[in-house]
């Protein structure tokens, strides 16, 4: 059995793998205590964060849809390819612009994912405190 400090240092993949490998029995009465805790509303403090998590999810989905639209729209109006260049320097400049756009969008997405990960940890901490 792992110590709490070891578990807190593990990443999500390691936690999932450990959970699948161990056959840890559920303590007797745990389900009843958990149901009582949830029914009593002791974890109501997590409710406002739930809306924030949804907002982050919808913002991320909107950003992904906007990126898909940016990629698809130029192709819809003009079926002829516009990505051929006679001058390699112009082609390289276009590649740099594309990679810069991708980099900015990925950085924004990673920032939102980091916020979501932080928000996901809070309900787990609240439940763990209630069960102790």
C-alpha cells in the first residue's frame, strides 16, 4: 500500500495503472458514508467550481472549432491549392506563420488544460477531507 505522499506525486497514468493492479477492498460502510455526505450537501463548496470547469471546457471546444474553421474555410471557397511557391523563402515564411499560429493556439489550449487540471484536484481534496 502506498503512502499518501507517494500517491500525490504520481501522475494520472501511474495512478490509473496502480488502481487497476491493486485489489484494494472498499472499507465497510464506505458507500453509505459517501452517499450520506453527498446527500447532506457537505461538498456544496465544489459546486461553483463545476460551472468554472464547464466554462473552460466550452471555451476549449470553441477554440478548437474556430481553429478548424480557420483551416477549412479557405479551402471551401477556392479548390485550387494556394500553397505552391516558386521562391523557397516565401514558402519558408508561410511555414513560419503557420507554425506560429499553431504554437499560439497550443499554448492557449495548454493553459486552459492546466486550469482544468487544477480545478479537478479540488473536488478530490474536498471529498478526501470529508471522509477522514
